[in-house]
C-alpha cells in the first residue's frame, strides 16, 4: 500500500483522524456544559481515560517483544518521562479546561475557530525556539488555512463574549503543547508519556474542582453520552494517535493538519446542535482542506519522483 511505503504520510493520515475525533468533541462538550460544571467534567473525563489506558495497555503492546513491553512499564517511573509527562499534562489541563469553560458562553464553531489559531502560533514558536523556518509550501498552506478559518466561522471579535477570551487561552496552551510534544517524543516512549499526560491533567482538574469550582453534576443521558464521546474519542483515542504518530512529522506540519479540525467541528455542530452552516462556512472548509491537500499532494509528487529513479 502507498501509505505503508510512506510512514510520514501515514502519520499525517492518523493525525487527520485525530482532527475528526476533536471535531465531534465541540458539540459534545457544549452539550455537557448544560449538565456539569466545566472543570469537574474535564476531571471525570481524564480520570476515566487514564483508567481505560491502563486497562488496554497490554493489548496496545501485544505485538511487541517482551523486552519492549518491560521497558514500556519501567519507563512509567523514569524521571525524564515524569518531567515531560508533568509538562504535557499541565499544558493539556490549561487547554482543555479553558476550552470547556469557554464553551459555556460561546458557540461550538466560534470555539473551534479560536482553538485553531494555534495553527498560526506553532510555526512562530518553532522559529523562536529552534530557529527553524517553515518551507514556502507550508507557509502557503498556513496562509490558506488561516483564511479558511476566518471564512469558516467569522467570529464577531468586536463583540467577543467571555467564552471567546477563555478559548484564546486554549489556543496559546495548545500551540505550546504541540511544539513541546514533538520534542518530548524524541526523548521518551509515547505510551508512558500519554499515561502521565492524562493522569496529570486529571489531577489538576480534580484539585481545581475540589477547591475553586461550584461543582455541578446532573446524571442526564446527554451528559453521559457527551462523557462517553469525549473520553473514548477526543481524549483516549485522539491523544493516543497523536502521541504515537506526531513524532514522525514536524510540529508545524501537524499544526497545519489540525487546521482541518474546525471543518469537522462545524459539521458536527450543524448535525448535532443545529448551529447554522453558511456558504461562507463551506468556502472556509474548502480552503482549509485545500491547504492540507497542497502539502500532501506536493509530498506525493516528490515521493513518486523518488520511486521512479533508477
């Protein structure tokens, strides 16, 4: 298969699957905020994901040799893994918590647009930290993605609600997370890193829920459905795929792929919440997908030239 011969492009495909998982989460979280306080919801969601990861850990390593499996378990207590896990979990805690708080007062599509501003921030961070300039095709793709994001939801920032301001914090936290994750995956195994990311995020939110939040939890069927969707898809599966495959590409490239997230967020919000999908939204979605295709088709052409060389 083509993707089997191109590990980077297969990783891109898996990261695109992550955006689908995240896209459905906006509508699910918006529903959950009607029945649960935001910090408590994130705490329960990440606690459940941490326990599920422990349950499926042996299955995830089933194809590995015994030494690799033993090393994976031993890495849980490795100081380097603990440091990176604490950093990643703290950044995720800031990102997911501010996003959930923001969704109590802003729309799901506005939240998706503002979260996706991390797409623009990641190349800036990579340049500031590593001095690495994006290539011209990536810059062109980022420009198309930003224009598409603006057309997709067109948030009225002149009358920004409190939720919009909270969600700007999400974009900053997640941009830092994307850049740091690429560095972390070069130094520690992805499964132990994922475990501590989930566990630290759960711990931070449990502490905040116990100390500063007026806790609300209404056992409504919509809340249970939202909890199942966000735990299984947008937390456990999405972060597993991201931790496993982002190390095979660059942070800037991953951010560009994640720019497709609002396309799926708007689509799911339209289907599940009835939020309006306009002609502008369709044009923006087309530009974002075009930006991703620009990079993917360029790589496909380069790979094809390489394969036909004698």
